[in-house]
C-alpha cells in the first residue's frame, strides 16, 4: 500500500462536520412541483432550446444544445410538458435561460431517476468502446465536470490539447466541510467509479489511473481498495486530510509530485483529472447511453433537521430538498449552494439544482452571516496557509485600490479561490470575495505582460 500523500505547503485543517451524513445511504427524491432546467450549466456558450412552450417531453429527451464552441447538451429530467422558456438569475448572478417543465408525476419517475445511478454495469471491464464512440456518447449525454468547474467532459477526453496523457486521476478528496456526495458514491458504487476511470484511461491512452480519497473517509477507502484489486491498471490512493486537496493542481502534486504551471491545465503535465460523480456519469453514458439527468448531492448543516444524501433530477428546486431533509430548524438560517468554503449563499430557494451542485448547506446565520471586518494587522496567517504560495493580504490590497496590474504581478491568476486565507484571517477580512473580484477583472482584461 502507498504511503499517505499530501501537498507540501499551505492549506488548513477544517472542522469536517461530515459525520452528519457519511453513514447515510443515497436515497432518491423527486419534486412535486415544476422543475427548471438551465440551458447553461457548464463552462462555455449556452445551449439553445430545441423544445418550445407547450411541447410534451419525455425523460432523457434532448432539450438544449449548441454545437458552436464550448458547450454541453441538456436533457429533460422528467416526462411532462414544457410550461415556458424564461430567464432566471442564477446563484452566481448570471442570467440564464431555463426550460420550465411540469412533470407528469408518473409513478415510475423515481425508478427512472434511480436507474441513472443503479443501472446494469458493463458485462466485462475489457469491454470499452473505441475512443471516438466513448467521446460521442459522453457528448450526447451532456456530461460536464461535476465537481464544480463544469468543463464539458467530451472536450477533456477529446485529446485536442496536444499533450500526451499518461495518468488519469479521479478526484475523491471532497475536502469541503459537510459534503459527503462523493464519499457515499465511493462507498456504495466503487465498481462504477472504477469502471468510469477505466473508460477514461483507455480513451485518453493513459497507462495508469488512480482514485484519490482523503483518509477521513475510511469506509470509502476500504471500498476503493477492495475494488482496486480487480483492475490491473488502477489503484486507490490515500490523501492526508488537508484543505484544499480537491484543487486539481494540489491533487496532482500530492499524487504524482508534478507541478502544473501557471495558466496551464493538468494536461500540460500529462494528467487528466475527473470528479468521482463525473466518472459515474461517464459509465452510465458509455455502458447504458444514459444522458446526465440526475445527480447525487448532500443536504446538511446545523440548521437542517434531517441531513441526507439524495439522488435528484437536475432542475429540482432547493426548497424541495430542504423539505426532503425535514426542513430548517431555524428561520434565522443561511442557505449555501455548495460547501461553506467555496459555495454561494442564496435567499432564492426556487433555485434549481444543476449538474455541478455538490450540496446544500444550511447554517445558523450566527455562524455564517456577513460580518464587519477589521483592518489588516499584518499577522501573515493568510500567507502561511495559502497553498498557492501567494500573499492574499497584498493582492487584496491591490484589488481594493483597483491596481489590477499589481494584483496580476502578485499572481492573482494563480489563486484557486479556496478561501483558506479568509478562513484564518483574525480580522475577518473577506479576502475570498476580493480575490474573486480581482481574478475576474484580470481574466476579463487579460494581458500577456
Ligand atoms: S483563496 Fe487564493 S489567495 Fe486565498 S488561500 Fe486560497 S489560493 Fe491562496
Ligand atoms: S490574515 Fe488577515 S490580518 Fe493577517 S495578514 Fe492576512 S489579511 Fe492581514
């Protein structure tokens, strides 16, 4: 067995708070109301609707696509009728067209959603279609990176980046507090995770594949190690528990001791990284030609009555999931889409679950509310914990003075927006928020100085 791996500098130990849901199996939830399916859930150009108001749709039917540029197809996650196509403001503030569907509420909807995760596996692990067929099925299924980035997966597998790939890593670090989505998938569906990894490995022509998991998930590691024995080219790797191990560059450093250069992708060092649930989605698409119509996510937090891990149709509104988890125990609570470190707080509980929503965390406002901040006391703690060797105090000072060229010189583009600096700042300075602003500004006005 390999020694426990970790990235060398920076990072923090967070209160994990995963015990609330780590032992709770995934259960299927379908909403009893309309669903809204966004036509952009991915990095890139939005899809165009290929259905219209009044159309009858069936589950799995293509409802949006755009073959011009970076995009990922969108499918209906219910049988029913299209009520309208409208625009909604998403949690990140962007305006996106959504297809609003009135589900037919048939008795078998739950079973159909459950089948996305629990369908038959391939008869043989050797039975992987040729790369062009895999890529076509992944594209037709509308698969994106489900760990948050939302990059269209068929393009990642397509090999047009010009780099030879020798290793595939499935990112099972899941280092955000509360979230146990990948943990449960690795515990309950380790064989499917490995099947997805093997499909990716063969498609990109890599010699080796790893599933990397932090040691705070012992049941998942046990399941992975047992499964790994059946796959000659694949291994389970244990990571130390340290935030942000789930960041791609840190994962690659920890597993392979390779550095991904600034402004470059993992392919530049011969690596493809995919999330656990993306691997599951790839197995469903390749083995059963299942489009991506559902996902597993965790609903948790101190202000949720019955936390759980749920498999839900894409487009399910947040309020349905909060109801499925017993409701909120306090009215003075904050709903966060994603984890508490990198997620976004929202008051709009009609927001739909998208392909890359990893969880809903509900915190008492006393634990999460926006707080007034004090001046920087130059303690240097933000610098000590930054896993990208940055100086968050200096970068944010430059951003706040609109000196974006200085922020760029100080490396704002390398910031992975992990939030570790904000977490440790004794002056409660909202460094992450300022870093987001600085990074977005520099990206928008990118120069090659
Ligand atoms: S958010 Fe950026 S600056 Fe802050 S610790 Fe993470 S990588 Fe460093
Ligand atoms: S942790 Fe906060 S107070 Fe300390 S140097 Fe960084 S920004 Fe300043």
